[in-house]
C-alpha cells in the first residue's frame, strides 16, 4: 500500500462540551504524532499564533451542563472561529456516554447551530471507543464498569445520572429527541462486510444527514476512520467522542500517513499534589477511598451551603485552610463534595436547592467555581507543581477559575485523562494538570497522577 500524506495546515479543529472530554481528544491526537493545543476558552489571534506549528486546535467548553438558550448565545462565536481555521474536519466533541438531554447539554441543538457554520453534506456520529471500553452495536451504546458491560439505558451510573439520565441506548432515538435532523446508521455487519461505501451512499440518498457508526473492535474503528476521511469533501462537520480521533488515527496509521509512535514515558514523581472533585461517580468514589487509604487527606465540602453565596464563601475559605494545613502536615489534600451516587450528600444538595428556591444550574456553577478557587489559592500558596480536577462539569468551572488559557498533553495517565502542561499569563503558567472525567481511571488514579503515571506504551494499546 502506498503511503498517503496528510494535508498541510490545521488538520482538525474541535470544541469539547466539557473539559475532561476535550483533553481526551488532545491526548489521542498528540500521542499519535499530531501536535494539538487545547484552549480553555475562546482564544485570541495572538494566542493561536503561539501554536502556529501545531496541527490540531481545540476549545474546551461547558456546553454539556448548559441549556439550549445558552448554546444559542455562546456557541456560534466558537463555531465561527473553528470555521476560520479551515481544517478539513471540525468536531463537536461529546462524552463517550453521550450525556445529554433536550433541556440540558443538547447535542441536537449544538449540531443545528454548527452545521450552517462548519458545513459538509453529511455529519458522522462516532461515540464508541474500545480503548475506553465503549462499544456501539446496531446503534446501541454499551459501556463497561468494573469489567461488566451494560447497555447505556441499563448502566448503573448513566441510567441514573442526576442531570442527564440515559433512558435510551439507541443513539438515533436519543438524539432524535433533541433535533429534527434525520439520523442513519452504518452497522457493524456492514463495516465488516466491506459494504460501508454503498451503505453510506444509501443513507445519504434517503436523506440521513447525520450517520451513526457502530464500533466494536480495531477493524470497525479503522473502517469508520476510512469512510469518514475519504468522504469528507472540502470540509466536514463531525460529532462524537474521542472515538472519532481514534478512528481517524487508526486509518491514518494504516495508510502510512502517521507512523505508530511510542507515547511519552512517565513524568517524575512530585512530592505533593492537590485534588478537587465534584464528581458523584462510583468510579471516583473508589478512587477517593483508595487515595484516603494511601496518604491523602480527605476534605469534605458541604455542597448544600452553595445555595447561599455567603455561606458558600465561608465553606470555600474553610476548605482552603484545611488543604493548606494538610500540606503542612505532609499530606496530599483531596477536596470533594460527594463520594459516589449513594453518598447522602447527593440527595441533600437536591433538597437544599428545592427548599431554597435556588436555580440548580447556578448552584452547580457556584460549586465548580468554589473548587477552582480552592485549587487556585492552595496551588499558589504552597507552590504546587501538579494538580487534578475530577468531574466533567467541575473541570470546566474550576479550570476557568485558575486563569489557564491553554494546555498541551505531557504524558498519559489513563485513556481520556492525560497529564497536561498549562499556559497562563499568571502564576499557573507551566502548572501540570489533569482533568479527570467521573468514570475515568483505575482506583489508584490520584496516586498515579502524583507518582508519574504509567510506563511508555504504544498508542492505541488498550489500558484496563
């Protein structure tokens, strides 16, 4: 097979609807040999110019936790900027568990806003990613938790998500509740029988403007990447998780456009690390418990106090004092609001919001801002070199509070949560930071982040 060359200039641009997912796209591309920068807000022309030799540019956002009206006001300028880059593929990145609902984090609304600006005659939807234990079969999305596979509408976490519970595993039907655009499917049998080109043309002839792809293994992943890249025309707007990038990378490597690369090795251990977490995931709960048994000091914040700004400020100040005291006593502070979905703190917050008359979205933003304020103050006071923010929605708000404008990938920790280098005009320039999604990582993730992560591996090798 003759090696193919990739076009020059920007190869891919993307917007992530939460911070953790955005850093996951950067991870896939960077460690495959596609230099990628991720901005934590709309960048200036000067900031973009600083990374003019990079091949992919992303913007991390918080749309997953926002309403359609918020999207209408805030997403068009982002999509206009991505369009100005002229990359052949522009990607709206969503969570690999498709977190969304018509009234919150609507992927359908985002697509409707993006299509007139980012173009393309059709729009691939790639959510599954075997490296993350996410699989799609006959349109239905599955995810593993603790080694056991679950259809998303029966998943022990996503079926009972407090904001966007998954009621339907067939992504065509789930997305169909958020947009009137027609959604088609290229299933796994078609991909494996080499009939995908014919099937794609048939779907488009039938008026399907969004086409979902099954992915269950390396073969279907690579074939999905081929079909997208070879049918992109001048430009293409795509939707999905980092599974889209995994698919493109698999195809680019297969045709020799990218060579298989070793990822970065372990980064040196740091003496102390600080962690803040707003995640309610059982995965994060396991990680918190493991860390507390391994030299971290747990600092629980009373999230119910966030319904009152004054009370919440007092809670933040208390958290800062406790975290600094932990560091002075030789412990790594781990500040958290809940330990898993069954923590009494979860329903207590809902009851506090209901009884106070506060707006849930405003309270959640306040919690994220508060965790970021704690991390900012503790990092600056103790001169920490490395920190972790846990929770997809939390990462967005807390990251903004740190004043960081961009990150690049340093080293892998677990798929979807790389260790990053921060760029800032203030004191956090050069800070090492990881944004961890609630369901990402092994029980010792926080220890790995402090101690330098995992050893060198080949890009695409699955970690469990």
